[in-house]
């Protein structure tokens, strides 16, 4: 009898969509799966739980503020602004309408928020701005910048800022707003949005998003303001001038004003045709895994809906986007910052989003898990849902508990990996699963029987339980041969979960066909 050779089926972390499947050293397919630990091994993503089905519209901006064991959340939509409170268990209060008087409703409204201490009210206030920028990032329609007690329920009122087309953010004790034609406005009195604002014009292009940045000694506060054609740094200098402005670059691009995110002091965003970061200088973010997958399939007519959020527990940045003909964000590409640093290359993967897609998300900082909002109407309320990500292992929608399909597929392995290298096909006798596992899983072999241009042949899935109660459960017999085999594992049962360890395929040399 020919001795079997154990082959570790683990691939390099990440899911490589670009290029041919044959040249990939990474996993080549996955759904609701991430990669973790020192070896970057596959693990099922967490489940999600519906917290509310009472949001009035599709959320186009989400803000959270934590105080006194509660999370105060604001959700902006086409026709207004709503506030609700979450306790530590995820219970949601009644929803309050905080829409400003005279607010201009528009199906293209996108919201931006930030927090500032307001001296005249002796409390922290929410800064809020909505403008019809969703259809076109360069829109010049100007709308007011609003404010109100971040824990209150009263309608927001207008600040003294001029109306702007871009948005607003807080920079130290100052509030800032930005407009088309490169205009930046800032409060002339610290911690007072009701006093007169000052205006400057450091660039010529529309400015669309701002974030504070780490400043050097004696140069704080400082901020970055992204425009459609320029990236501007705003630095406090005091005196009559108050602020200094410098254009970091005008040779860059920005796909969406909602797609900029900070992670560990570095700023990331997708440009029109590649991903970028800023850490003192602008650099391209390496993506040889799904850049084409993202850009070739993005619905550019709805690119302003692309938004970013992060899950620091797993080192992830998610960019949610409308794929193909979709008009809402149905998929996400994920950049794993932690694994990229560990392995020395850009580790990316992707996921199809649940329930028709998502519209906004927020890493809640104190509240334990990310909050996301859906795009499908709830049949019972004719309103929209708020979800908590990374909760349990299943989809929990009220009393309905549904399994979440999660799978991953290895890269090819070859006859050259046998003890005696060969150009023949590989016969996979059985698999020795090594998983931290809950619920049944299945495994199947796929790949061509002959060459890269021949069609894949996929075997019948074989189920194996979480706990082996007999010797027959300890290994999984496949008894299939492929010249270019891949192994696919799947979990699709209520309560199902997994983390892969060192899983071996016991193999020997097969036949020597090279065509089907």
C-alpha cells in the first residue's frame, strides 16, 4: 500500500480575488470568514442581533456618544435626525425626533457629526450637517450647520456658521465647517458656535471631510480636511492669524466623503482607483488581493454611499460598497491592519453583507460591539433596522434565529508537495479536521481533474460533527482525486462556529491525465 503524505491545507491569510486562482498562495473564496492569530487562520465572523426596527429612513450618518453607562446615538436620514439611547445590554429607548426647524429634506442628504463643548450651555453639543451630496460629491448646495445638547431630545438649531456644502467637525475647542471653492469657516470664540465665525480660502476645490490629527509640540490642535482635489492641513498657531493652512497635495483622489477612517493614528481611504493612507505623507496601501475585485465591480453612480468603519478587536477596516448594479452597499472589502503588519504584505478579504446591505456603521467605543443600519424595510413596522454586529454566532431578528452561512476555500496544492514530487494528480484519501468547533461542518474537494483551463469538479459535501463520538467521526473520508485540488469548509447551522487549526489532507499520487 502506498504511504499517505499529510499536507497542511492552510493557505496564507486573506482571500485573493485578483489574478488566476492557480497562482494564489492565499485562500481563494470566503464568506463571513476572517483570519486571525499568528498563522492568520480562518475563523467564522460573529453573528448579529437586531436592536430596533423603528428607524424612520435609511440612515446616511450615525454618531454615538457614551455617558453615564448609556450610549446616545443619532441617526441622520433623508428627511431628518433621530436620537435614541442604548443601555449596556443593547436595549433601545423610544426614538426622539431632533430634526431642525426648516430642515431641507432630500433623498440625497448625507450627514456628518462631531462633538464640541459649548460654553454658553455648559454641556457637550452635537455638531450636525446634512447636504445633498450623495448623488455628486462636488455638489455646491449649501445648508446650515446645526447644534444641540448631545443628550437632549429638542430639535437642533443653527450655529452661526455660514451655510456650507461640505460638512463640519470639531478641532480642539473650535468648531470648523468647510464648503465648495475651498472655503473653511471656524469659530472666532472658543467653545461657542453661536458667536461670529471666521472664514479663509486655502484652496480652490470643494472640501468634504475633516478629522483631527496628532500635532507636534506647540502645534495643536491640528486637523486634516479632505477635498475633491486637495488635502489641506489646518494647524493652530494662535495670535491674530489663529490658524495656518498648507496644502499637503493636490495630486490625489477621493472616492467618497464617507470612506475616510482613522486607525491607530493613520488615516485610510479609497481613491478613485487605489487605496491610500496618510501618516505624515500620503502612501498607497498595498492591495494585490482584491483591488480589481473592488474597483471593477463598484457601482460608480452610487460611489458616495461607500462608507468605512473599523472593528479593532480583529484589526479590521471595512469599506462597504454597492456592487454591480446594486444601489446600496451590498458587499465590503476588508483590510486587516494587524495581519498586514505581521506578515509584511497587505492582507485583504471580503464579505457579502446581510439582508440586502448596510447604509451606515459606527464603532461605538464603550458600547461593546459595532452598530450598523440596514437598507430593507421591516415588514412589521415599515421602518428600518438597527443591528449589533459581532453578537453570538447567528442572525437574531426578534424571535427569529437563523444560521449564518460561513465558508472558506483553500488555495491549490500540487503533486510537487508529496514526498516524491510528481506531475500526476493528487488523490485525497481523508481529512483530519483540527477545529475549535460548534455545530456540524461540511468539507468537500474541488478543483480541476486535469489542467487550469478544464472545469472544476466539486465533490459531494461530507458532514463532520463538532465532537467525535466514534472513531468514524475522527477523520473525514473524501477519496477524491484532482490535479489541482482545493478544500472547502462550511458552517451553516444555528449555533455554528469555528476556528481552524492545523488541518491535514492525507494524500498520495493519483493518475496522470492532463486533459479532461
